[in-house]
């Protein structure tokens, strides 16, 4: 990521950053509220809609005079799930966009806010039309045979926008929409924007710059990415298959790097870059066999819990700094509030990130897994293939707590504890609990408390629309 590398030179870096959850919904709820999943209650063991009574950073800034907007390639970050309350203008992807990636699309397929009727692209994928039905039937096959919809998207993009240099980004409308919204904000009005990019989320399609020829494209596109088949136990990737998926994953970062560069260019062109606080991070990582896991959700290996975090400030003095302390996505809310001189506007579990530059964190940071979404992420016709052994293996609440060089895992169902020195053993191969357990008991008890609090509230019944939204992307 050459552009992000250059950005690092004028930014603070937080290499020990932990995502509160290994999947989208709980982790973003923490990002927007500064609360851990057991505090905001937005997770599979409680409610997958963020409660409207919980304050969000966007609402605070909107009420302080900021123009607020959100653009997301992830269709879960939408009004249906309560994630974007406080944003005055919102654009979010269609569920099909990760599968069929079209160039030349200037506006989001879904939008809300003052200009929503004119911003939304007018039904280029009609929910009642034959193309929508075809994509719906084919979306699960994209994981088994990813080249099918990748090839279809490349062909469609070439026909729609033959002059574009890099076709088939995920949600190509993000940059032009962001540019219009930023330009519409008066120069004397501050803006708060949230941008979600999906280049690095499965299904993985090879970047067109690195796979322009058919032979290279075919070599990278033909690999199976069947998350449901893996979960049901019908497919166990070999080491070679995991390595190929990891290679494909790494290749997606060049496309993400180009999009970050374009976002910065939009801020520069609008005359706002010199006064911009930019925070670049991720809601979770991806696994390729670590802790018996494919992609994300369900478990807490380092591959899914550790995420990048860099902070570029408009003022000078901390550029190039590398933090010593553990950080979490819950720290982003208090960091923003401090930057806008409203440090007490929200109460949460985070700390100001700048406090971690020179000193270790006073307490632990946490990540929690909430098991299978509504008992299974396998569709109805696949459930018979999910053995009781695999169901028991994955449908459980897990927690982990970090402090110093130590990471402690806790399994709520079995009560089992594991401990690792992740500075020396980042792949978590050597469990130290039997030898160090007594000295780690305070950290272990904090992990137990986090897991116990995840199940204090019974899950609510999800609306049919929410279930359909998750089902469309392979979550249920």
C-alpha cells in the first residue's frame, strides 16, 4: 500500500490495536459509540440493531454544527440496523455489490437524507427484475466459483465505462458521491465523514492492475472461497488453498490503497485536507486457517482481532510516532471528541489515543465473539450438513483480553482458559495457562466478565428485512 505508507510518515501509528469483535455489526457499533459489544448490546446474542437510545459520535457532531455524512460499500451499515443515526446524508451499497462489481456508477443505489431522491441511482438493479433474481441465485455460487460473477462484472464494466483505467471496484459510486457531498458543504461549516471500503472483504476478486491478462486472472479467480461449505464441513481447505487465498487477499490491498489516495485527493481539492483529522482502521481482520477459521466471525485468533490504526492530525508534533500502548476501536470516539474540544460529550470505555503514545494502557483491551448469527449462518437447505460437533465448536461466546505481552482467551461454555505470549508467539501455538495461570488470574477474570455480560439479555426476534440482508451476504 504505497500511498498509505507515505501517509504513515505524517501520522501516528498504533500497531497494537484490537477490534472489539471479529465481524462487522458489533465492531462498527463499538466504533460509533465508544462502547464494547456487551455494553451497547448490538450483537448476535442480544440484538443486531443498535438501540436508538445509545448516543453516537455522529449525533454529537451533527448537533455541534458539523455536516455529517456516511458512504458505505458494506450494505449492513444502513438505517435498518441503526448504524447511521446522526449522519445527515447516507449512501449505502446494494447487497449484490460485492458480487457484481460495476464501474461507471455515479450514485449509491440506496440513500437517505435531504437529497436522497436525486442521489440514489435509479434502479439499475431492479429488485423485481430478472438481473436481480439472477444475482440472488448466483451470489452463493460466487464463493464456490468466484470467477463467474467476477467475469460478469468485468464484462459489464467494460461495456458501461470502457475508458476507466481500473474497472470493477466495489461500490464505484463512493468517491464521486463523497466528492459531491464535501463540495456542497459551505467552506465555513466543518464536516464529519465516515467511509467504508470493501476491497479486502470476501469474495476476493483479483485486482485488474495485477491480473489484466486472462491467464493471470484465471489462476487467481478459480480458487474456491466457500465459507458455507467450510462451515458445514463439506470442504476443508488444504494448506495450499489457504496460501492461495491469502495471496489473493494481499493483492486486494493495492486497490484499497488507490481508493484511500482518491479520498485524500477529494479533501485536498476541497481545501479541507490541512485541517483534517483522518483515522484509518478496520473493523476486523481475516483468517486463513488460524485457530481452525476461514475468513472471520466465530473465533478470536490474532488474524481477526488485530487491525491497523493510523491517525493523521492537522496539527504537527506527533507525526511518525508509534504508540507503546494497546489500542481499541472504542478509543476512536474519545479521540475525536478531544480533537473538537468536547471531551465529555459521550461516556464510554475508551481512552484518548494520544495517551497511548508514550505510556502503556492502564487496563486491558478486549475482543468478543458472539457465535453463530441466530444459531446458524448456514442457509436452511444446508443445515442438515452442519454436524453437532461443528455446531458446538462454533456456536459459543468467546472473549479475549490483552495486557502487556499476554493474551488470555476464555470460552464461556466450557470455562476453558488459554494464555499466550503474543510478542514471542503471535501464532498462538504455545498455551501458557497451565504454568502462568495463577499470575494471570486478574486478566482472566476480566475476560470472564466480558463473556458473561454478552449473554445477560435474551436475543430479540430479527425483522424479516434484517434477516434477508444478512442472508444475502452469507451470514445466515
